C-alpha cells in the first residue's frame, strides 16, 4: 500500500496507466490555473477531451473520496477547463466532459463517467 503522502501521486500514475490502456492520449497532467488544478487531461480514441479528477484513498478510510468532489470543487475545475481552452483553442470545438477516477493506491476502483 502506498503511504498517505504519496497516495495522490501514486493514484495519478495508476490513473494514467489505466487511461493509456483505454487508448487515451494524455495531453497534460497537473494543469494549474489560478482557480485550481486538473489532474489529467486526455483525448479519447473518439477525439473527446476529458478532464480527470483523480482521488485516492486508503481501503479502511471512513470517508469516500467522492465526498471531496464538492460543487465548489467542480466549479474550480470548470474555471480551469476554461483556462485550458484559452491556452489551447484547438480543443474548443471538441466534445468534452469532467470525469473522476478513484484509486485505492494499487488500482482503479471506480471511474465516474460523464460528470458534466
């Protein structure tokens, strides 16, 4: 099991591997704006641009990681998506959405698709 301090980084590595296996091309990781960060930005084989929030947790945790994805967090992600599109206008006409990947430090345990 990955120690708590490294769980987020390990979870993102696991998520990137998972997305690559699905045929996604990773455009960016840890994309920052003044409003927040998007963990992974990828393009699907169908040319959709997906903005991924990755959450990792310990198996014995009393709080599910999806509880950390609040409406305020989603608004920050949306603002960061707009910033990404301003910096990368070639993706502006693409189909896009926000999705969440949950890992337990060893594997992907949930993939919440079509959040927005």
